[in-house]
């Protein structure tokens, strides 16, 4: 069956369009495969990041707990130091008062 020039031209045009569509479909398939690979890699990296974030959160909580314990220890030591200083102040005041009493008696007895 012979084709007229118009039919031949139309057939050639359809063949070119089919080749274009086939090439385009191949590119799309390749791009889709690449995107699927990239997506899988991103999912894997995201999971690793989630694990790292969880680990860091745990480490931060542990550090915060340690800082809180240290703050309590420092507060307790401050209270103990203040109590020792208060006791030493009382002892010093008692000695000063005793010395004042001795000096007052010494001078009030008319010795000087």
C-alpha cells in the first residue's frame, strides 16, 4: 500500500513525536530513579540525625543534672562555711567581750 506524500509526512511526524515521547519517558524514568535514590539517602541521613539529636538531648540532660548536683553541693558548702564563720565570729566576740571585761575591771578597781 502506497502512501500519499501527505500521509507519509504525517506518518513521519507521528514517528518523530513518538521518538520524542519515548526519549522524554526514558529521561523521566531515569530522573525518577535518581530521585528515589536521593530520597532513600535523605531518609537514611535523617534517621542518623534523629539518633544524634536524641543522643545529644540525653547528654544535655545528663549535663544539666550534673550542674544541678554541683550547684546543690556548692550551696551546701556555702551554708557550712557561713555557719563556721558565724561560730568563729561568736567566739571572737566572746573573747573580745571577756577582754573588755578584764580591762574594765582592771581600770575600775582603781589600779590605774
